[in-house]
C-alpha cells in the first residue's frame, strides 16, 4: 500500500469575481445532512466544504460533462481485467460462434472443465474458479455421457450445469446474481445458446437490440468480474471478413469484448480452425484436431507465436519486498523509492504502480 498525502485547496472568490454562484446560495449543501464523521471533517476544514458545494453545483447542471484529465487518469487505480486463460479468455463478454454441430458444445465443455479444475488448456495457463454452464439445448443425460467420455468420471464441485434458465430481462439476471453470491469464486458463465435467453421482440435482430443484449451482458460481467461466453451460430453465406458470418447484425460483435469463430472445411473433418479477436488479446488463428475417441479438441499449432509481455524490473523488485515472510508493506511513495533504491521521483513511482496495479496483483 502506497500512501500519498495531497494538500487540497479551493477557490474562494466573491460573486463579482466571476460568473459562479455564491456559496451561500447553494441550498444543496447542508452540513447537518452529512454523516457525523464527515460533518466533523467539514467543520474542521471549511475550504473542503466549499469545494464540495461547488462540485455538487456543477453536477446538478444539466449541461455537466464528466471528464478526467490525463494526470487524474494516472493518479487513479482502476480494476484490471484478469485473464482466466492466459492469452485466450479474460473477464468480459465474448461470443463463441460456429455452424450447427461443428463441435461448439464440446469446446464449451472443455473450457468449463479446465477452468473449474485449474488444469492447463494446451499450452495456456488457467486460473481456477467456479464455472456455470447453461447447456440450454441439452439434457442432463446427454451432459453426463459427454463429460464422462471426454474426461472420465472423476468430477469436480466447481463445475455446475443447468439445462433451463429464464430469459434476459425476465429473471435471468437475478438467477445469475444469486449463483455468484453463492459461489464467490465464479470465473466463467457459459450460455449455450444466446438465442435461448433472448427476449421475444418484434425487432429481435435489429442492430439496436443486438447491441443492447450484449451491452447488458457486459455490464453484468463487469460488475461481477466474470467472463460470460455466449454460444451463437453463423450464417451459411460466405463473406469477406469471416466474423461477418455471425448470425444477426454487427451490433453483436461491435459491443462484445471479443469473439471466437470455430470452422471446418468439411463437416466430417476432424480438423478445424479457431479464429480469435478481442480487445484484451492479440488476434490469433489456432489449428485444432478433434480426438475421435474422447471428442476433445487438441491444439495442432498456432499460426503466430503468442506475444508475451516482457517482465517489468520495477514489479520484480516489489515482488522481492512482498514475500510470504513479509506479506504487507505500508508507507509513502518516498519511503518506497528508498526501499527499492530506484532513481525515480516518488510521484512517478506512484503513477507507475497505479497503471501496473492489476498486473502486480494478477502476475506476482
């Protein structure tokens, strides 16, 4: 934990000095309206109270536009988007698309199993957590047969299945919220398929409707720090950009954090390609082979080597300070500069740690 003390000042000009209202006219600010501990702080620091009133007045202006300066951007720690499968799957909302019966559900079962058990997927590291798989086009007998054929009969309590769920806007949100409250380490929610949870609408395939449904899923995923994977179909006709084959409008891909496209040259082929695009990972094309006996997908090769972020010497030094024997360090940025013996200004160190906070937490 790095602490930074800042001196706060406020403008205290008279009404005649500019076009701002006098503090006395801001009826929205009443010291008595605040909690006792905040009230004490305000009474002991009137300039803070005046600045708070000015800010409240600005917020109440219908034309107010909230902005963040570049300095404020660097002085804030934002929640990072953790990866659940390094280089492949991050928190957010993704589409997994392919033609009917191409092997999407088997791939979903494979992802669900690996994340719920923490086992590596091919050469990709996995962060273990609870998985909810809404297999809405299957039944439990088929799931039992599929999972036992793919992975044997040694199971896990971290993988949960459901073959029925409510629709989005008609109770699904509450069902997912309740599941996450009961399983706080939930990492992945698979919805197989998107069509099964869509609300019945006369403009079900309009751009606005497609964008809205993914937007609502993104909001839910961001709020709960999970990955939502929506299984969907492709169109039959070929197009220039393969991802334009996604059934529906471009609103689906436009709003999603990324997409996976599983394709075969022939339906009887055991080989397939997996195209990947996303905001948080590089574009990739993986060549896969289907195990004819277990029906699992195996990685044959990737067309391009996955880019890996180089190590950060600053984070390495901090990781050497925070150990099992010394798990917590607290002090000012100046003290941390001295401890690390870095030739860096304390405020710059603070900003670099703000930017790298997620990486420091997830990688170290």
